[in-house]
C-alpha cells in the first residue's frame, strides 16, 4: 500500500512539473489571427495579452505567396512587387494590451506577361517574437494556418 502511494505521488509530481513547464512556455504568448481591415483587406493581427512588452522580430509566409506590410498597404505592395522576403519585416514592440495589423498582399505571379492568382494551397504565417522581460530566452513562433482560398474570401473575392 505504501509503495502504491509513493508511485502515485511520483506520477502526480511529474504531471505537475510538466504542467508548470508548459504554462511557463506558453505564458504571455502573442495572439495572431487572420482578420480584415476597415477597407476589406486581409491582414494578420498580432496582439499582446501579457503584462509586459513583446518584440516581434520577423514574420515568414510559407510558401511565399504573400508579402506582409507592417505599417500600411503601400509598404506591403512595395515588398510584394520587389519580391522582398517577408521575414525582412522591420522588428517592432507591442505594449501590454496593444495590437498591430500586418497587411497580406499576394506576390504577383506572371505567365506570358499576365498576372495569375495564387493557386489554392495551404499557407502558414510564422511570427518570431521575444518576451520583453527576458529577451535571452528563445520563444516558439506563433503560427497562423490558412489557405489562399480563405484569404480571398476574407477580401470579398471568392476563388
């Protein structure tokens, strides 16, 4: 009976340790979601639910069918036309409770000098970030998984 209590206590201790480790790992992660702006453009909204600042270092679109503009539509269009990789996004800080939108613009694909729409496929946007109170600690990227069809529907242009 004593051995059963020891074994049960060991498992409970291990489970508690794993839960605490998981909680520390995901505590204060930014929230990223696909949304639209007031003028109907698809964008990624990154918000900071924590009580400390976070630094957004980069955002990468896989496969590279979209470009992300950090401040306005013009920067996103310029990046898409120049085929600047979206991970070249200028790093920025988010205060507690603050949010920022990154505009999604399709990278133009041409065939016979005619622009083509991106083929329907899955798209993953990975956002690299750091906590403001411990910048030395690596954080797992925040991902938004979607499809080109969904992005087009958000923009009011069904595929």
